[in-house]
């Protein structure tokens, strides 16, 4: 499990991390459709938010999105 921090002051949204590698991940947002997620956001990978990756959306489908990890 992970969470999407959209950076707009709203609460983070839960997501399922389906696949992860050094350069990116495949995610399934649990609270919204993938097309609602902005092109750039922060993926929180720990409950306390200390493990995080800045992401850029590479592709979207009806239920999933692929992201590339980017520099802050």
C-alpha cells in the first residue's frame, strides 16, 4: 500500500502499489479514477511519509497509472 500526496493541501489518497522498480511504479488509486490524479505528485511509501518518491505520470489506463520517479 501507498498514498498519493497531490501537493494541493488535500488529504493523501490511498493507492495499491502493483509493481515497483528503481525507476518507477505501477499504481492503482483506490479513492479516485486515474485521470483525476495530476501529472506530478508525491508517492508516500511509508505510514509516516518519510519514504517518498516524486513522480511523473508516464501512462494511464481505466484503473491504473504508471509513473516514473523524478528528482524533487
